[in-house]
C-alpha cells in the first residue's frame, strides 16, 4: 500500500525515540515504569518489575540478572502519549554492559539523563554522557529522588555544568525537599504543580496546578517556601537562564526537570514537556550521504540481536531502528551486506517484555525482526538505494579469557553457542592462528559479561565451560602494508596476534608499554581501537 508524502511526513513527525542514561540505582527502572504509567501503557506501577522477576524465574539466563539485582538486557518499550508514538529504549545501567548501551544510543534520537539528587553526577553518568556528546544527541535531565534529603538544586545544576561541561537551564524547580517536597514550579508555564502521594506511587499522583500570580499559592506553600521560590526564580531569571531550542538540539545545553519518580512527583509535567522537547527523527548519516526520515523508501539498521529471549521458542530477534520511510509487515528489503533479499514477515513491537505483531511502522520506530541467523549488529536493510548506516562501532575489549570445555564432546554446541552470542554482541571471540577453533579466546569490555556467557552457554546450549584468565589488557585491530603477525609477536613475547570472528587480525597486548612500542616500531601499520563490523564485500567467509 502506498502512502502520500504528507501522511508519511506526519507519521514520522509523531515519533520520539529516546533512551534513559544513568548510574545504577538512580531510579531508571522506576522512572521508566512511571512514564509507562502516565503514558497509559500500564495501569498499576510495580507490574513491570514484578513481571521482570516472574520472567526471570522462567527464563533461566535472566536468573543472573535477578541474583545480582542488575539489568543486563536492553529492551524497548513503546506507547502513545498525546498522539505521539514513543519508543523508549532501556539501557543496562551496569558498567560492564556499556557496549550494549553504546549500541542502544546509536538507535536513539534523544537521551534523558537521570541524576540522583543525593549522589549527583556519578561515574557511569559521565561515561554515558560523553557518548551522547560525541553523537551530539540532545539531552534532557531529570533530577530524581527530590523526596530524599538531597543536595541543593543550585548545587546540582552547578555540578552538572562543571563536571559534564554542559550548560543547564532549569525547566522546573522543586519546592521543598525530603519529606517536605511539595511539588515543582514549571518555569515555562509559570505554574506550580502541587502533588499528593497516592498508593505508594503505584497510581498517578493527584496534582493541583496554581498560577504563580494566584494569591492562594503563598498560603498553599507556606510563607517561607513561597519566599524562597520567588527568590530563586529571580536568581534564575536574572542569570539570563533562557531555553534555546537550537542549542538543545545540538546537544549544547540541557533543560533540567526535578521530581521523584517513586512518588510520581514531577513525572507528568516532565512527560508533557518531553514530548515537545524531544526531536522527531532527523536525517541520518550513511556511507553515501544523509538520508531523510520521510524519504519514500524504507531503510534502517540492526542495533541489537537477542537470542533465546523466550527459551521455549528458541527465537532470535534483531532490534531494528527504522531510519526512513514506512515499514509494512511482509515487505521485502535488500540486506545490504550480503546483497540478498529478506522478507520481513513477523515484525514485533514491545511493551516491556510483551510483544505484538504489527502491520506497519515508521521512521523513528524500533521493530523486532525474527531472524534465522542472517542479520548482524550494524546491518542495514533498504527497499531503495543500498544505503549503509554508520555508527555501531565494536569496542576493543579490556578483559580476556581462554575457554575450555568441561566435556570435550560438546565442541560443536560450544561453537554454535559462541557464534550466536558473539553475533548478539554479548562477547567477542578470537581464535589463535595456530590452534584455530580449539579453545577460543573471549574478550569483553567488563568481566561480568563472562559470567553471563558461562551461564547462558550452560542453560541455552547445555555446555559447561571453564575459563583460564589471560593477562592481556588491550586489543587492536591491525591494518597496513606488509603486516606480519609472527614478526610482531617476535618483537615482544607478551603480545599475541589472533583473528576476530570475521577473520580480521587483532593484536592483544599485556600492557600499555608493549602497545606503545608496537605502534612506535611499526609506523606503516594502523592499530585501531574500535572498528565497524564487516561491511559489504568484506563479510566473513
Ligand atoms: P535503577 O534502575 O536506576 O538501578 O534504579 P531503580 O529504579 O531500581 O531504583 C533504585 C532504588 O532507588 C530503588 O530502591 C528505588 O525504589 C529507589 N528510588 C527510585 N526513585 C526514587 C525516588 O524518587 N525517591 C526515592 N527516595 N527513592 C527512589 P531499592 O530500595 O533499591 O528498591 P525497592 O525495594 O524500592 O524496589
């Protein structure tokens, strides 16, 4: 079915796709759930977490997530709020899984930076912020836990500006703190939103809206809080703290909201403003130029692959970001890397862990594609020109182990498991040049990834493995004329040259000194820290 250019433009214009970035425990799960509550996608907060716990019991590999109380998977949640189709990408907060988070941010058009009012800017916030900055993603800040005895709002803004180096503009302002947190003053509508607690935060909090000029406001807040609010507003207004949308879209200033996700205080005003602030999908870079989202052809890229989400079905789902045009169930698209045509027959959308088969989707949306093994992270699909989207790098691992089989007869299953897990991006596999497929080396950005792999190999592939720790710390993909792996190894016996899953040479170094020496001694070679997965014509054989 064809669609008019106007309708396509309108559908694309109503999409908002974002991710929440935060340090673990800042309240990301809680805020996500509250956004779903206010977005009408769930009716009782608490259900997402409860469901997650229930599923964890069913799906064995998620046990590890439950045991450690962390989120190791990335999922997408979709809902419609005030006619806007929202794709909320969930990112794992744990440091060890930051690679997954980087990939997710490649699929987002905007980020919400969540900060704990007690702890302020934390290490993981800084790391993730830097990724957003590199990608020039606009960032909206939500300072959470205002119901706790947190830091002064002015101090928090100051810290964001100093530590992250991004100017802030307060969109809302808290009145009261700790148990006296009463609500937020919305600077843009100049109204005060007064909240009451409701059912321990499981339902929407009743909210009263009062204009700043309303004589009743002083009485409602109490004289001292009212005086303080007026004083602080004067201070902010006097500092010329005005919002500049262009600078926000360029990632050069962040509007800041305050609230308490747990109590639902400030969540609704945040969501109302967020759908206006967050940009609709914009043109995206490909190897052959910028592709506009309302282009007449469908295209996009895979940013995540998740196998065995449902163990009973042994499925494998590729999470796909649509970058242009309209997607229809059953459509055929060119798989650009291989030049083959794929039929996209059962596209899925997600509400937390629930999935629905959909008939259509538009640029900005994230869809799940059933995948029989053809797709890899970074792959592009298109019904028009064979475009290849940029931006899903593979990072160089910092931890390495050699994998040994407890039962040598399970080698085939091990191979299959490792192949699938590496295609998912859960771990990187390297082979010795001499030993070939025997006892491969695994590389990870964080060591927790190794635990997850061991667990998943056991429960999903019925393979028990042992790890031997290796002392390498750096991996570099090497390119250049006359590259001789054996010669490089001879220069230092603590260096090893292996092959990645796509057959490309990678050199592992035990320490920075060795790496520096190799770089200095071999000026004709490039030592590359992060690479794009194999492109067309360079696919693994
Ligand atoms: P995360 O996904 O970022 O790791 O954080 P999560 O939402 O799991 O929240 C971490 C802890 O912070 C939880 O407490 C949660 O209840 C609490 N929290 C979230 N929002 C607020 C808030 O607005 N105010 C206050 N005071 N606390 C908040 P927990 O004790 O670890 O878990 P739980 O037993 O409450 O679920």
